[in-house]
């Protein structure tokens, strides 16, 4: 029995975990020179849930804050696009954040940044309603 538990733990440890995209050389130079990363703030709400996103425009890593009774309070975490240089596409979430959403039967599929409209559109799966598009301004 111990061997089975140990094998399962070893397999779980060796599974690849999502990591935030690495900074390129230009980003590292700017960071060491003391230039702050430009961070844009987006916000929107849907059926009692308010979503706030702080998006680092250089690295495209987003800090996401979800607040509302349907979610059972507050949830926060980090997410980024699967393709680090893209402005739209599939979203990757940090593992703890993804698990918290999964316990509430919520999944974030994709996101699209529209610089001209200054919006972020996020495709989200929520219970009962299915897949919806949430526009954050």
C-alpha cells in the first residue's frame, strides 16, 4: 500500500506545472534600470460577481480578483495567455487559482485584449448559464 501511495505522489510531483512567462532581455534591462512595468486596470461585473484585473502590459501577466456572493466571497490568483507574445488566446491559470475556480464549477477559457477600446473580453464557463463573454473596461 505504501508503494502505491509513494508512486502516486511521485507521479503527481513530476507533472508539469504552469509557470508565468519569462521576461525577455529587454524586460530585464528595463526592470534593472528602475522603470516600472505599465499596469492597466480593468473591471466588470456579471450577475453579482465583480471581476477586477490588474494587467501588466509588458509581461501580459494578470492579477485577477473575483468578488461576489455567487462565488462564496473572494477569490484571487494569477493568469496569463498561453502564447506570451499574443494579445488574445487560451488562458493559463496558476494551479491554486484554477483549483479554487474548479471547486465552484467555473473555468476561464480565453481572453482578448483590445487596446483601442481599452477592454479585455474573457470567455468564462459558469454553472447554469454555460459559456459567457465578460467584458472588462
